[in-house]
C-alpha cells in the first residue's frame, strides 16, 4: 500500500481511514492544522497521499504494523547515488591513531559508509534542488527529501546520526574531508593521567630502573614527583598498562642485553647446510646424568657424593645433525675441546678414508683466546657465535633432543635443567633413595659414549650418502702432520736431538722418536717443541722457530741385541737404518765434492787466491792439492820431480796410503753399533 510520489514515501488517506488508523474528522483536522503533510489532493479515482514521515509516531507504527517497514530499492534515488569510495577506504585503512594503532576493521567499514552516504546525499540534494527550480518551486523541502531517503536505507551500516546534525556534518565533511569522520574519542587524551612528554619521560625512566620495581613501587615514586609538579597521580594498574605499552623501550635496562637480543631483536632464520663438511658447530654441555664419587674431606674422611655430573663437548655437523666428534670429562676445559676436535678429525678418516678440514667452524666464546689457533687450524673459516645468543647455535636444540631420547631413560637422570618446569623434573625423593646405585665416573663415560655411537650408527648411512654429493674441488684434505700441528697437545718443554734420537717423556713414559728425513739432522742444535695426539703416541710432530721447522717423527723401534731374539721386523728396521746411514754419508760426500769444484772454479778465475790455497791445504774432490797449485809453482815442481821419477812417485803413494790407514784406524765405525 506504500506509494512513492515525487521521491516521497506516501500512504493513501482513504486506506488510513478504512483501516481505522485515522477517522475522517481526525484526518481533516491534521491536514488543516498542518500536523501531517498531504503530498497530493484527492481527485477522480485518485486518492489523497500523506507523507509517511510526517505521520505522528503512533500512527506510523500502526501503519508499519499492518504493512511492514518500507523497503525502497530502485525507487530510492539516494541508493542509486551510493557508490563505494575507494579513496575513503584507503584513508581509513591506513589511518594511524596517536597510540600507533590502526582503526578496527568494523570501524573502517562504518566510516567508509559514512563517506559514501554523504557523497550520495550531496548528489541527491543537487538533483532535488534542480527539479524544484525547474518547476519553479521552493528548494527548502529538498533537504527533507534527502533525509527521508536516508531514513529508509537500513541495510548500510553507518553512524551519521540525527537529521538535525546531518547538515552540519555535511558542511564539515565538505570542508575537512575524511578526517572529520573519525570520532574525537579516538584522539582524545583528556582522560589520560599521563599526558605531557615530561610525564611520559618520567614514568619511562622509573620503569627502566635496574632495581626492577613493581607497579606499586613505581606508582609511589611517580606520585611523589607528580605532587610536586602538579600532575595527576596514578595507580598501580595505570603503571601496569604503561609498562606493557613501553616494554620495548624499557626492557633492555631491566632484563639486560641478552634478553633484548633474544626476545626483542629480529633474528635471522637459517637453513641447515646442504652437504657435510660445510659447517660444524661445537659446544659443551653438562650431561643430565648423575654419578657417585668418593672424596677425602678436611678431616681425612672418605665421603661419597652423588650430585656429580660429567661434561661433554660435541662437534655437530648440522647437515643431518651428525655428532662428528665428542669428548667427555669432569669439567669443560680447553683440553676437552681439543680432544673433541681431534675425535672429529679421526672420525672423518674412519668415514671417508682421509682427514678433511671443515669449511666453516662455529663455537661460543669459551676459551676463545687459547682455542682460536686450533679452530683456525682445522677450518677454512672460523666464525664465533655472538656472545649471549644461544639461539644462533644449532647444537643447543640437539642437546635437548639427546637428553630426551637417551638420558631420560636412565635411573640416574637429573632432569631438564634449572629453568624447566618443576612438573617435568624427576622425583627428588626417589633419586635420594637410589643414589647408592648411581654408576661411577668410568661407567657413566662408557654409557654416554654408547649413546653417541648409537646416534652415529643411526645417521651414518645418510651422512655418507650426503658426502657423496661433495665434489673433489670442495674437499680440503688434512695430512697427519697438519693434524698434529693444528690440534696436537704440547709437552710444555723442549727437547734436543741426541745420538740416539729425540727422547720425549709422555705420560711418565720415555719414548725415543726418529725421522728418516736427512734434513732433520741438519738442525741438531735446535730446541724442539713436541706436538702429539694423546690417543696415538706412535708418531709426534717436532717444531722449532715458532713452527717454521716441522718434522714428523715416529717411535724408534728397539732391535733385539741377541741374534736369536731378532724378528723379521728387526731385520727390516736394520736394513732401513743401514740404507739411511749410507745415503747420509753419500750426501756428505756429494756435498763436499760440489764445494771442491766450486772452489777450484773460483781459484781458476782469481790467481791471487793460490797463496790462500797453499796455506789452507785445500784438497779437491780426489783428495789432491799439490797438483792444483798455480801454473808456475807446478812447473817448478815438475822440473824437480824429473830427477826422482818413479822413486818419488812410489814414496808418495806409500805415504798417502799409510796416512789414510792411520786415519781410518782412529775413526769409530758406526756399523759396529748398528749391527748390534
């Protein structure tokens, strides 16, 4: 029964009377006294029309109760002028409030709809005004028509308010744009207790105190200052709100740099190495397994302790999380770290047939001053992890998994660490009851070593398969000499080569080492530093002049004195030594012959040196000197020698042979000693 006439929602007057909403006299009185707005007069077959919006509320509700609420679609000119405003949507989506937050999405939609409807209202108003001017009528009702159209748009969520304020909002919108559509309560700080920059700075400084005051204490300190400055006082809850809001700028001073680096800073997300030997990481960990140890106290009493835990240093290849090296000890020391590194290199030899350097090695800062040369010696690139940044080390999660997969199943397991929840820790009472069953240190070391070997066995095939993808150009072999120089332990003192070799005391055992390198004997005057592998003392490295001289020495084999006791090994060693000594003597003779030829050449070029040769009695490579004098002296000798001819020659030969025999008799024959 609704009817739209001249863009106005109307109700036929005869229907209102027939339905009993109005009586005939009531209708005429309302029209006469302008209490309702009659849009159209009655005519032949044309009922009078009354504006729905002009009806009193009780009558309008009665109409809607019978007909339902009016829904205007295509006939609503305002709806036809509603078009999404992309600029408004972008403005409200990017709008940032004073506290740094964005507008909630629901509010963004409402404010966008407000802008869209205001644009439509302006366009609709212009249409109504143009129509009325064209007909010569008044333009005053045009805005009322716009309001009527707006009232019937109920499916668009907006907050434009009452009709009295809509025209003011339109003027403000045309002047200020989208900014005026954001309510002031989003930007109002009048209700805040902390408003000015001075107040905020004061409260932040109190929150930064290293004393870590609680909210009540900070509120008390702030209020003392606020009363003197005339500021509003705050309560503990207000401080709590600001503490949460400013945690980013205050936590560095209350919790320290480590917490700030780990929890606040942006961390780099890394992927594991694609191939073995690209990257190793190492770290020490106190194993969560208890063992018993007996000690003597100050009263000379034998006391058993059960709280002891060993340390393990693990070298991990994150490619497949393979424990390439490890060492177990009572405490984490540089010696324990070096042993873990040596085990890693030995294990590469077991897996791949040769020792290889790792491309990159990472460790923490423990003992870095002492250990840095060792780290750099076994890797092409050493990159220490940043201090206090445990998340940078891939080995930390590995220790956690190792503890859960292996250690937790043992009776002497001590838990997950001090920072874990108490509900995850073992029963202390039960541990105290079974403490006497805890293993001793040696037994526990075997157990932990077994765990590592199980982990290796589980990953070995996968690790070797990944190694097959490594090209030969990417492999950096490490010789045994380089291994000892980079990772070997030192005796702490120097040794000098003697007639029976280089004698070194290792673990209270005197061991003699030798080298079949002839150059080693050229430096008998040097003091040698010995580098050795504690697990293999059959060979050591002798260094001198800060590593400029290096010789690999092997343990000297002891040959049996009695021929009956000699073995094939003894015979082989004797043969090797004899050959070496012969080559050594030959080397001496060759050097002497070369020197003699050089001096003879020098004499031929300079006659003034002849007198020196006569004084020094320098012989040539054949032991002759007289025949090497200058030409004039040689002629004089030859003239005198013609008189004695053969007799002089025979006497000379006899004298030479006699002197040589006497010389050899006085010399010691080293073969007599070698054949013993």
